[in-house]
């Protein structure tokens, strides 16, 4: 398998940091605490950076284009073809290879090193990020290598694929173990990540526990979508500590100082300029006079907020706004707004309308607060709703989770928001497997199918 770098442009050369990650692969792990602590911190920082750039580039941008939050506008580019539902298996090579050979490899290296060094804090963080990222992988493709994914790390062989149902069950176990390790670390001490090494929570293990439980709720939502039992999600929401407010949001912090610590959306809008804001999102925000509009969308050269519709290729459409695409804007990986809107949905599905209304209000208001866009009058009309319904909940989540992969999962689960697809086709529901897998691992890769085929949990 070729190790292609994720960015096609040459500005973000992540490979300069790869030698630091490689130090974690040595099976003869040093036992000296200062040295092992330094290595764990370095490897955690590098792996988190890899994950943030993997999520914040083509992996989420393809999905966001299909969700009409973005639009591919430059003729002849991959993004224009994605905008027209023309997904070539080669488009998946970088996404797949980068994840398995850098992101997952780094997480597993940290886990192994932490286990030998009796550092459960690092082990729990690595498992949380593994659950978080593998859920996005199986959401995008369906069956993926899980139990044999380590075959990608060397020359042991070609991995078999686990069914999506099995992957989801594995992830629940992974996240349960993550919480156990984090709780152990809080009680017994041991090596813990430094503030600068953990760009997500600054080494705060309690917040990592809450984040792991939020990811666990996401898994439960997929399972409930398949079997129709949302009471299990309600139970999961009530029996573990979750996010207490925006202060617990799971954010990867960019500082904009150097390319590898610069927000990837800023990089693309500044240097590549192959995408713009999607028309559906721009019109939804402007039509409601949503106070987040200037945070999400920049005015174009005509001083207007304009989006590009699927296949339109409107190069005069707006770029992303500073709340999303400033050089130092954080990448949102999980939020209190998401959590409360999940509660609104499952309370609504289980007939608890008053609790659904309350959670909806809290979720919308939390999103506005996070983006510094609180507006009491607007919230009275759009957040403080009695008798909120599923479409309103998912549409609110569509905006609150702008450019996050959960938006595509929500659309496939619920059919909302109502989107007008390109050229009267269907909105795509999965990625195609990479060309490298189709040709290099043919005995294991599942039937390719089309981008319109549902994954296992997608009961459309």
C-alpha cells in the first residue's frame, strides 16, 4: 500500500513529524519514566494533529459537500466531481491510507507503549480517539478492517474486514475500556499528558471521560436506528457523566502559528480555493436571520452571503466565515450543543415532549454561545419552542454541527434536512472503497457497490 500524504498541496508537509511518531514503534520500550513520559507526550501531540487534519480536510469536506454545507466549485478538481456525485475509488486512497498508516497506527502505538509503562491515562485517551475515529470510518464505508487493522502497520498480511455491526459492538467495548483506564488514572496517578501535548483537553482526564461517553452515545444512536429501540439511548444518556456545558466541548486547538497548527479550512480557503459555502446552508442561515451567519459565512466580493448549489460551480459564492475557518479556529469534535440535541431527539422519540423541548432550547443556545452569537430575541423565536418536532431538531443540529461528519450520519438516519440533490439523483450514502484496496486486497474488500447504497445501520 502506498503511503500517500493527505494534502495534495505541499504547504502542509505532515511527514516532517512522522519520525517522532516512529519512535513509538520500538517494541523495546524504555522503562525510564522521564524518557517514556516524553515519548508518550510527543506521540500523543503528533497523533492528535494527524487526526485533526484528517478529519478537517477531504474526509469531512466530501461529506459536507453532499450535505450542501460546502460546494465544489473549481472546474476539473476532485471537489467539483464530488459536488456532482462523481466519486472515483482513487479519491478514497488518501483518506483510507492516511487514517490507517498514520492516525490509527499512532493511537495503537500509544496504547502499547502506555500499557507497558503503566500509564492508563494515555491508554484511555488513545482508546477514546480510536472509538471516535473508527466510528467515522465505518459510518463512511460500512465494513472496515478492525481486528486485523494492525496488518497495515507492517508486512504481516492483508486485513480482513469486520461487519459494521461487529465494529459498532467492538467500539462500545473500546470506549468502556477507555473510561475504565481514565478512571484508574484519576484514582491512582501515574504518567499523565502535559497540557501542551494534549491539544484537545490539556490533560484533563475528567473531560476525556465525558467525551468518551458522548462518543458512546453516538454508537448507541446507530444501533437504535437499526433496531428502533431508542429507550436504550435514553438509558445511556442517564447513567454516565456527560458534557456539562461548552466548557467541556471536545475541540482540537489550532494556533495558526505554523502550517501544521493552522486550521485546515483556513488553509484550503486561502491557498486552494476549490470550495465555497453550499447554497442550502447559506439560504437557511440568511432566511432565518440566524446570528451565526457571519461566523459561518463570509460576504463575497459583492458584499453578499451567497452559496453554490449542487453542480452550479459558483466561484463567486462565499467562503467560510471566521468562526469555522480562521487560522486559529478550533476543530469541533464533540460539543454540548450536539449532546443536548441528541437528547432532544431521543426524548421526542420516546414521548417525553417537555424534556425534548428543554434539551432543544439548551442545544441551540449552547451553539450560539459557542460562536459568540447569542441573541435573546432570536432565541425566543427559534430556540424556545414548545412541541418541537424531529425535523426541527435535526435541522438545528445541521447548523450547530456545521461541517462535522455527524451531519451526514443524521441525514441518513432521519432524512433531514430536506435537500434537493444534484441533477434529480439521490444524495450519496457511503464512500466507495479505495482503489488500493480493490486491487491490492481483493479477497477481503467487500463488494464495492455504489455511493447510493446504505450502510448496515442506515435503514432508509
